[in-house]
């Protein structure tokens, strides 16, 4: 078995071609072929398209499409607000049960990132062309995985939709509740606050390599284990601290989501990231060194390049731009609360939580 562990190779074999051979026929559109991160679009692509749209307003909508938060926020009553979010995945693993679990955990994370309590979910399934027996089994396995997570999270399944398409995909719409005074937004406010990250990075690179059969099995397993960990526990812990700015790390990568935390802020705040302090999955550094990147990593860099120094790029600091699936929370707390917050997270099973930087008093992103 040792011979077949890619981690044991000192260098790639000379004959190795990291480009997968193209099949003679395929149902997958050619434009999708290079996207190795669950069909997530880059931030600039999404923003430019949304800015062209004239989206109707409504007094009940407190935070909507163009506010860039993790969830939409609507007013239900004077004492209760509704959180809504939606996520979609192409299948990136062959186990539909596991896919359902990860998709549910990822979707619920948006509710937790804003400090809310998840209540209900709806699921949309796109099934690949197959006979009815196979499709029935795919539905059963996918929904069993989804319900496993929803049940553990005290979330009710209230509806959904199924259809047939080029490949297996899953969509989850989740709804939650929160009191007005408890809403956590992405905006950073206080220079000197410490930035804390609760999960390691590297899932994008791991699955980019895995699609080429070049990721060590143990590395894939630890990434999947992290994806299955709920951010609900971390949110319960940090609520007892003075949190300023909070989001979950997903497709735009660490720096993309950090930029969102300063992007809409009217004050003079930015972030300083200590690259060496960022937790990575074991072996991810080796994958970066061998040239394995998720396809969207380059787009994540290009979306931010105008705000970054010439020495900060996706080749030198690849972990900053690596897209995550069901990633951890990123938030800030006052300097004098950082150590106690990290200790509390560790004591409650959030073992990888650590300080990775700080909020600074000028509008820029610094990486050291």
C-alpha cells in the first residue's frame, strides 16, 4: 500500500500529466470542466453581475442581496428577525450520504455565522440520468445524510424539489431566527482587535489533487472530518465574548472573506494577517508546493489584487485564496479577550482555533 500513497513521492514522476484525459463524450458543459471547487463562482464575477440588476426593495428586508452578508435578514416582528440563506453543490465525492451531510453542515453555517438559531430547511436535488432504481437510491442516500445533520441540529425539513440534469447536485435553503440585538455582521469595527479562525484551511487544494488521484487518503479523511464539524459549537462559545465582525470561510477563501469584513465598512479599518499562524491541514503545504490549486483560487486572487501589495499573490501565499467547503468561522474580539476566547474554544472541542492576525486602523490588507 505504501507504494500507492502519493505523499511518499519526493517529486512527481516524469511521465505524470496532471491534466485529466478528456472523455470522448460527456454530458458536462465544457465551461464547467475546470471548476474543481463545487461550482463556486469568483467574487468579482458575482458582484459585477449583481450590480447590473435592479432589485426591488421591501421595508421588511433589513439585509438583502447587495449587502453581502452571510444571510438575508428580514423583519418578522419587533422582537424577532428571520435569517435566510441558500447554497448549491455539484457532487465532489462519490458517496451521496457523505455529500448530503457536508452540504447540510455548510448551509447551516451561514445561520451560525450571523449568530442565529437554524429552524427549517428545504432541499433541491439534481439527479444524473439513470434508471429509477438508481435515482431512488441516490435520493435516499443524499437525504439520509442531510437529515442526519438536520436532526442533530434540531432543524426541520419542510420541503424541496427534484429534477434531472447532467450530474448529481444538491441545493439547500435554510431559515433561522435571531433577536435584533444579537445579529452578528461581517463588519470589523475596532483596530487592535484580534482575528480568530476556528478551522484549518486547505480543502480546495486537497480536492483539486484528489480529482487527479494525487491526494493522500489520510489527508482527504481529515478534510472530510473537518467539513462535518458544525460551527454551532464555536458560535455558542464566542457569543459570551465581545465579537466584532464574524463570517464563515467558504468559496472566496480566507482573504476574500476578510475583505468582505472591511469592504462595506465606512471607517478606516483593515486587517493584518500572520501567514505562518494560519492552521493548515497536514500535507496541504506539500500540495501547494507541487502546484495543486483549486481552479477558483486564481480568480479569488485576481478579485483582490488591486488592494494587495505586489508581494502578496496566490503563488507565495496560496492558503489565503484557497476556497473552503464548510470552513470555519473568522471573527474578531478585543485584545484582552483573545486568549480566553481561544482557550474556551479548545476546551469545547474546537481544537484548531487560533489567532491569525489583527484589525488595523487603516483601510488595507497586510500579510506578513
